[in-house]
RNA sequence: GUGGCUGUGGUGAAGUGGUUAACACGACGGAUUGUGGCUCCGUUACUCGAGGGUUCGAUUCCCUCCAGUCACCCCA
């Protein structure tokens, strides 16, 4: 094998594409019940959009972007996440002139130049939701519930929902300073990472996995103690809404989001068995983002769910069955010169929307039966000289083993009748 | 980007410094004359991740690279 798939990318083969379809169907179903509509934005954008939207100092922008110069000399970037792009599309297409809020969802590939490991790929897929134009905590609760219900409907258990408030431009700087004051004299004892975080993003020190750092940060003021009145009320109301909806959550004052644009509500859903990459959903409010990208001050909130991680979780819980799409009929050719006749019948069946297949490798009749069996065909229709002479086919029911001689037309009719009974008929597209 | 572990056929895996690289599954073919799922038989690695050494000789020893994996970082 000379050329393999690029590092951190994966082919999704038929065995698992059915699982993907299952999850994607759930995405559409849940969004339908919560009244979110699909938006599809380009997979690449002007680099500047992400630099401004996500923040120059973030890891994503500073070291994880797939950026290149196109033939026209423009710097473009494969989207590392989709919120900035959705907001861009919202402004560019003037979606704000429609009744608000604008409730959108998306599913698609994202790209981050990271070192791959289980649950972390360079091309991965996210399902995300954005509600733009509502500032109250009600929409926050709706979005969190949507995410929770998504997992619930898929059948996932043992998920943990953490919520927090990361404040706003009024109270966060105050907290930041207080935090730095509290940690300043402990600085030499912190790990290397935390020392570099001290200036850039001191709140990150609070969820450092290093035990020493963890110990040192005990007793330090929490964000939730330093919120301004508006942010504090927002959080209180959100909590009571979640409780009213019967949602189980845990307040985690040390939950931080990695992207610059978050304000107020931040939340994360984890599936602990996934190990280091256990976050399956991350989201929060971004009241400053739209202005940053050039719109009027407009509130927004959203989340992103990593679909590869969802699939891993489903696998871990044994929810994904080994499935294969079956066919209704396999047409077997007993004499080579009957192939045109068989092919004609195959075509007619397909026009009648009956899932069927036949052999193109000139296999023996026995081998064709084996093939039919593997494809889980309900019936095998044998066409040979004997059948052709009578203008009929030999239809074998692969479950009962019974075999009948009938015309192709009668056979098609019989199947169509059964399909209606069994609900086997494929849905119309 | 940093560190640990790993890399044998389509898959799961044995194995050794020196003729023909176990075994299992799968795939393909066959078990008398046109019929599957069970059973039986046969076939299926002329680069043992790639490149370079050491050696009379390396799949087995060394180096580099690549890939996977786990952890860190970060995040979905």
C-alpha cells in the first residue's frame, strides 16, 4: 500500500456507515422536535473569521488549524469548529431580519491538526446547534435539554452534565485578577503548564490534572462567587429551569471552555468510560461573538457534539448491532444464455422498488445461492432453460425452503403485496 | 508538540539469526448430473510497516522514518 489515508482521518465503511446513519437520523429527529433547522456552511472559510471568532490565543487558532493559501493568494482555513461560520452566515444572509431567535443545527466534518488518539481525529464530525438572538436563560435550558435528550434517545446512560458560568466582560476580568492574586505566591510550586497558564488563562489552572496544582488551588475563589448581578441571576434562573425540567446536572465552578467567545453559561457532557477524551458535548453562551464578527450586539448560545465519540460510547454500551442491509430477491442464473432474461427481470423488480441483486461473476448456481444467503435474500429466483421455456421463474423461499414455479409478473405482485403487510417497502424519497 | 507501548496474509494471531513463515476465521472452489445456511476437502503471506545498517545470512539484532495505540497538552 503506497498511499494511505492521511494521518488522523478514517474511512467510514459500510459496516459502520449504517451506525452513522442511525445517529444522523437521531440528530434530525431531535432537532425537529425542538424546532431547529439545518444550515450547511462551507467546510472552509477565510482564516480571519476563525482568528477573530475563536481568538488568537486559543490552542485551536494558534496551533491546530489547517490553513493554506489558495491560488488567488487568499488565506483560507478548513473549519476547526462551526459556530463562527454559522454566525458569519447569520449576518451575511441577514437572518436577523426574520423572527428571532434563529434556531439552527448542523452536522459535518471539522478539521484540527492535533495528534490523533482514540476519540480524537484530524477530521472528525460534529453535530451542533446554535440559537441566536435570545439572551434569557430559557434558551440556555432548551439547548442543554436538547443535548441531553439526544443522548437519552440514543440509549446512552451514565452521562454527566456539568454547568458553570464563566461570567461576562464586566465580571470576568475582576475574577481573573482576584484569581491571579490568590495564586501568585504559589506560582513557583505550580507545574510548567500552569505557570504558562497564569498569564494567558489562569482559570485553566483550576482544572489541571496535576495533583500538586489541584491541592494548591484549593480554597481559591471560584468564578461563581464573583459573578456580577446579571450573570448570577442568569445562572440561578437556568438552574431552576433545569430542575423544573427534571434534568440532573452538577454545578462545576471550575469548568472552563477553551474558546474565547464564551460568556455566562458554559456546559459540558461527559461519558467517563471514554478515558481521556470523555467530553462528548461542549457548549455555552457567546454574547460577544456576533459583535466581534461585525454584527450588532446579539446574544447567542450553542453546543457541539463529537459524533465519533458518540459512536464510541454507543459501542461501549453495546447499543450498536452488527447490521447489514438485506435484499428481498436474489436472481440466480442457471444457464448463461438466460442472463439477458434475468437481467430484464432484475430491472423490472428494481423499477418496482424491490431491493434485489444478481451475480455478475459467472458463478455456479450453488455459489449464487451462497451469495444470496450472505445477502440475506428473502427469495431466490432461479432462471434456467427449463424456466425460460415456460416463461416462468423458480422462486425459492429461503426461510421455508419451499419452491414454486410462477411468472415474473406474479412474483413481483406477490412481493409487493407482502411488502405492504410487513412494512418492508422502502420509504419514498 | 512531548513521552510510553506496538507494527507478521482480508481479519485475529503463533514463530525463528540460516531450506517450503504454525493455527483459527474469512474469501474462493469442490463433495456425480441446475439450489443456500451444517459437515468434510482443497486453494489462499514469491515486500513478515518502509528505508538504511550489523552479519557469510535477518521477518527475527541496531538506527531512522511512517502508522496505530495510550497518556500529557487540548478538546468534540
